[in-house]
C-alpha cells in the first residue's frame, strides 16, 4: 500500500515534511460494509466506536497545539474574497455536507466553480446543497460515496467520470476515523482525469489532503495497519492520528510521482475548528472544544488557499498550516 517501509521502522513526522504556512505573504506565524478490505480496515472500528475523552483530547492536542489555541490566536489576514473566479473549474469536495467541507463548498460556489460533493448521506447533502444555493445562487452536485466502502468509491468515481471529462481540484476532506484507504482509492481512480485535464488545458490541477496537527501525536506503527491484535488494542483516536499522518505521506508521494504531470499535491492542518467533529466526543470534551476552537469558516481558509490560490501552485508536496 502507500506506506511501505522496508526497514519496518515507525516513521516519524520529522522524516517527511517541513510545514509551509498558507497565505505566506500575509501570515502571522505560529507554528459497504461488504467490500471492506479484509485485514485492512477501511474505516477503522466504527462499530466499536469510543467517544473522545479528555485524556485522548490532551494527547491529540500535544503541547504546541495547546499553546496555539490558548496563547497565540492569530488573526486571519486573508479571506474567501481572495479566491479568483473559478468559472469553468470542476472541483470535488468529499464530506462537503457539513463542517469545514460545507464552508469550502460555499466559498467555491460563490466563485462560480462547478462543485461535486461526495458523501454517504443523500438527504443531508441535498439539504446542504439547497441551503448553499439560497446563499450563493449556484448549485452543487451530489454523488453518493461511502469512503469506508471500496465498491461505493468505485461506483462514485465511475458516476463522476461519466458526467465530467475534466477535474481541476480534488479536495479529500471527509472525516474518516481511522484510515485513509478510501481517499487513497478515490484519488487513484481519479488520477487519469486529473492528469488529462492538466495535459489538455496546459494548466496545473490539484489534490488537497486534509490532515491534522494530530499526526504529530503518534508515529506510524506498521503492525497496526492490518486487523491485528495490536491494532485492536489501539484507541480510535490513535488510529485517527496515524491515518492523518498517512494523508501527508500520500500527498508527498503523489507530489513525487505526478508533480511532473501537472498535478500539484498538498496536505494541511485546517486549524482546531468547531464542526460536527464534536459528535465523536464526550459532552465535557465537546464543551471544551466549543469554548476554544475556532469558527468553521477559518477552517476552510487553508484548504481553499491550497485549492485555488495561484501562489499555491508552487507548493507541490508541502504541508500547510493555518491561516491566511
Ligand atoms: N475540526 C477540526 O478541528 C479538525 C482538525 C484537524 C483536521 N480536521 C480534518 O478536517 C476534515 C473535515 O473535518 P470536520 O471537522 O469538518 O468534520 P465533520 O464536521 O465531522 O464533517 C465530516 C464530513 O465527512 C463526511 N463523512 C464521514 N464519514 C464519511 C464516509 N465514510 N464517506 C463519505 N463521507 C463521510 C461527513 O458526512 P456524514 O455527516 O454523512 O457523516 C461530513 O460531511 C477531516 O479530514 C478532519 O480530519 C478537522
């Protein structure tokens, strides 16, 4: 798979990347059920799901992010108004029905992109599409895709490519608890369309992987990649952080392999952001998160920069941190 390491040692974040701040010129710096892979969990152990407790939250947050949240709350120097006109651009946002994804979709529609939202819940996503149409006068398109089900991902990719010949940006945003295989597979299926779009237009196209600061909390442990007893002992939040590390590895490798074909790949931490992420937490943690986390719109700024800023074309393989 995407994370092979011949020496079988745990990879650590420092081996992979140097963070790049989004909006560098203006930055105030701080730092289907039936088709699940056997043995390679696509979506972790949702069936055995545990809510995040305060100890898990503190582990996830590590020292630097606590400082970031409590002491150094930088103001955003850029806004969605900096996004160029996106008429003619076709963009996919996974998990665009709520949270950060919804804000990303709203901004893209406001700038005239043709947006496809890939999620598993039709009713919820269609309600979002209707709301955003009221707000932006533009309508996003829904493609059903359960990113924990490989068959569903294939069907979704086929549906998309039957409708569109071009894809300019793929934003792998959906919150998948403990695996990045779904986004890996979706990206693999859409790479031919991304490459041909770049080739035919002579312009760069982009892949944006939503990672998290949480990737720093846990190194990769290869013995927990498959459904082993060791993996079963790990908490879902450990696996979440590990999969967020995987999002970065994925983007770095995409950059190395496809950068020469005009495909710019980045990964990023969107900030600690209020969203429906709270549904995975105990009420105490949820209260704490609502108190100190940032508004949802701010979480969209870094991915929007990666996806649309002309300056971000030069950031192939980089990891971005918030914000403009
Ligand atoms: N919020 C933060 O503080 C924070 C911090 C660091 C990184 N991030 C990253 O930012 C991204 C967005 O997070 P968020 O906070 O906006 O999360 P969110 O509010 O929980 O939204 C997650 C979205 O993903 C969709 N989704 C979940 N499972 C799916 C599946 N199996 N197939 C298809 N879609 C699925 C959800 O749809 P349903 O409603 O149908 O489940 C929803 O649209 C995630 O990658 C997350 O890891 C967030």
